[in-house]
């Protein structure tokens, strides 16, 4: 940048001197009536500025040569860098295009893993992205290795999480707590979790519809139930097999 500025300034000076010399020469040509002494003064001034111009042109030429040399050195360094990069990529069985594609896939996986919330999304990320990353030697490059280890740890942690389901649900005709638990938690045996949250009072209910659920087998359309966070239903002490409410007749 400094060299460029110097070149610009020198170029402007040379142009300015050229204009001044031309102006001086024109004035001199128009001074046919002037004496020899005055003409000599003009010639001295012209020679002075011509010398300045020649000196600046030499400096400009030297700077041009320096720029050409620096460009050649820069191109040589770029070639060395490209060669070193190609050798590095070859060591992991790839090339520049392969690493570029890996980098894009890696960044997408990293973004998803950082936002991972539960084991379900973790399984999707592993299948779609991480297995491919883990199978590639490109992950061993310095650019990726530390980030890969961090991603792996986060993904394994996310795989141990269970989706947190919270909110409300409005009962419709044909519903039962087992069916609702199956829909919300993926495990119908979690129905006691919903019952415990609503047996002493549902969120709301239409007129003439019970506002509590004293009997887990009796829920009514229009009742709005609380759906708590079940975490891992397998670990809840309240989860028990459904009791049979019907028995065959004995003779």
C-alpha cells in the first residue's frame, strides 16, 4: 500500500513537471522580443525542472522494479503454500475439493449438534452427518480435530437426553390416558404421570364436564389436561402396568 501511494505521488509530480515544462517552453517561444539574459533565465529554470522530472522517473522505475520483484516472490510463496496444502490433503486421502465439501458438511453438523435437544434429534444427526464425518480421515486435519472431539462429546451427551414434553392437551372422543401418553411420550405406560398432574383438577373443562379426574379410566371430551415433563418414563416410580379392569366370569 505504501509503495502504491508513493507511485501515485511520483506519477502526479512527473505529470505536473511535464505540464510546467511545456508551459515554460511555450512562454519562451513567445519571448522573441526578450533579451539573451532573460532567455537564459528561462532555460536555466527549464533545465532545473527537467532534471527533477528525470530524477523522479528514475525513482518511479526503481519502484516498478521492486513491485515486480515482490509480486514474483509472492507468487512463489503462493505456489509453495498450494504444494504444502496439496500434500497435507493427500495425507488424509483427499484434495482441495474434497476438503471444501467436508468443511461444509462439518459446519452444518456442528451447528445442529450445538442445538441438539434430545436423543431423537441426536440419532438423526448421527445418521445424516456424524457417521460420515467420523469415517473420514479429513477430521484429523488441525482445522477440524479439536472441533471434532468437542462435537463427539456433545453428541454423546445429547444422545442421553429424553425429549421434554410439556404443555396441554384437549381430550377428544375415544381418548384414554394410555393413548394420550403413547402420543405424547412414546410410552403408553406413562399414563399415571398425566393422571397425577390432573386428578385434583384439570386446566379447564366445558360446562357439566368434571373438573377433576378421580378415576383414570374416566376422562371426557373437552377436558384440557396438563402434560408434564415425563423425562425418562422408564425411571419414574409412578409408571406401572395397566391394571386389568375386566375379569372373565368363573363358573
